[in-house]
C-alpha cells in the first residue's frame, strides 16, 4: 500500500517542514513493513508538498503509527496534512526496463 500525504507549507516554513518530514520518514523507515519514501514539492506551487511512503500492507502502516517513537516524531507532521484520504491500495505496477 502507499500513503500519500499532502501539505500546504508557507514558503517561510519550508526549512522547518523539510526537517520535520525528514525526521518523520526516518522513524517510519525503522518500522517493519516499510519499503521506501519520497518527499516532493509541486513544480507549479512551491507551497504544496507531499510525503509518500510504501508499506507491505495496511496493517504494517497502522502498527507503525502506534509506535511511541512514531507518535512523538511523525504523527505531529502527519496531523498537519491536508484532510483527505491518504492510504491507497496498489492495484497495478510496472518496472522500468
């Protein structure tokens, strides 16, 4: 499964947001079932950011969120995400040759 969270970040807060996002994915990456992450910013709107993570399944992600370290470090960032669905089931993939 993939988790896509989007954030509206004023330009003055960019450095702090990036630091918080880096810390969040660092603690999440230590949890079982974590595969990878990406942090990105919209090309046409530098105030719109996203954090994308991939997990072995929804249960792994939910258990990761219950970890004390994740609650302290990542959940404060996740709570600032734009309020919209963020967990997606992967239905198809393709590898680049």
